[in-house]
C-alpha cells in the first residue's frame, strides 16, 4: 500500500506528483463539498433568517472556503506559492490595470452580499427597468423582467446607479390608479365607489386599508387617485388593470362619466362681400 501511494504519476524536472498527493487532494475536496452541504442544510433549517439572508451567508462562506481550499490544494500538489506570486507580480499588475471594471464588479458583489441592500427575491427598479432578483454571484446578478426575460447585470450596475428596492424591508408596496370624472359628479359618492372597487380585487391587501384622494380640479375632469398596497409587486400591472375594470364598471352603473379632453376651435369667418382684386 505504501509503495502504491509513493508511486510517481508525473515527473517534470524537479516537480513530482505522487499517488498520495492525488489521494489527499481528492479527500480534501470531498470533505469540502460535504462540509458545504452540511452548512446549507443547517441554514435551511434555521427559522431566524429569511431566505435571502440564508442565500447571502452561504454564498459568501462558499467563496471563502473554495479560495482557501484552492490555495491548500496547490500546496498539496507541491507548488511553492511564494515563488508563484513573486514570478507573476508583474503580470498581475498588468492584468490589474486591464481588468479594473471586472475587479469592481467582484467588489460590488461582495458588498451586496454582505450588506443585503439587494437580496434574492427582491423587486428592484434600475434605470426604469422593474425586475426580480433571481441569483446574486460575485461578478453578476441575474434578474427576471416583467416580460419574463432574464438579464445578467454586472454588480456595479446595482451599486453605482440609482436603484429602487420595492421590497427592501417590507414585502408589501404601495401603488395607485388615477381616474377623472365629469364636473357635477358627487365627489363623496365617487370616493366611496373607488374605495369599494379596491376592496373587490383579490391582489390588494386589506391592511393597510386602501384609500382615495381627491387630487385636483382638472381642465375637463375631477381627478381622483386610489392608493393601495399589494404583495404581488412584480405583477402589479395585472392588479392595476383589474382595478381599472372594476372602477369603470362601478362608474358606469351609477351613470358617472369619465370625460375626455375637449378643445374649442375658433375660425375666422370669410368676409361676406370680399372686394374684388384688380
């Protein structure tokens, strides 16, 4: 057995790789994967952390463990890390100047995972794009748009640009639907109808209670807005559409019209007896 472990697999100059080294390498990685699986199972059983925090903790721990084990693996294989680093110092400097943006993405990924400003499952809006965070890696973040398209975003896009996180602390978020009615309509009646319409939509939360605001006297209408909360932030446009349908039906049932903008055009009359030109 000892002779088998000491058998040389590779010999290149002064470098030698033995069976024993390969066995140790395989065992180290097996133990590493088992350890990571145990950690993931322990995190999943925890009730003190939400899903997003579990994901962040495990992702950070996985990267740290993999880096440490990778360095240890090189030592098992017989590589002198100090010599490798000294010999590649100039190359690393050159690469560093050329991959500053890439390095910035990695740093941004670490920041996102540590401070949990953006978590898996969050609904975010960046540069006018509303999307759901599906996966966060060190360099990129995968998001799903409302038209079911997956987009891979560099992590710097999430840390350098103005970003709205609709579900940062609360699952619910507030939205609104506006409507204008004809002048002469009973304002209090309209507000009651709009509030009642909001209670008929399944996707609208009962708490906080939806409310109606009389916003303004418009050019051709009395302008109202219904404010409501919903947990279905990602598909809220469907909820808005359903609310508009109910509002339209209720106003029609009570013979309250939704006016359209009107314009009066004045034209100059032609002279009745225009002078003849010579």
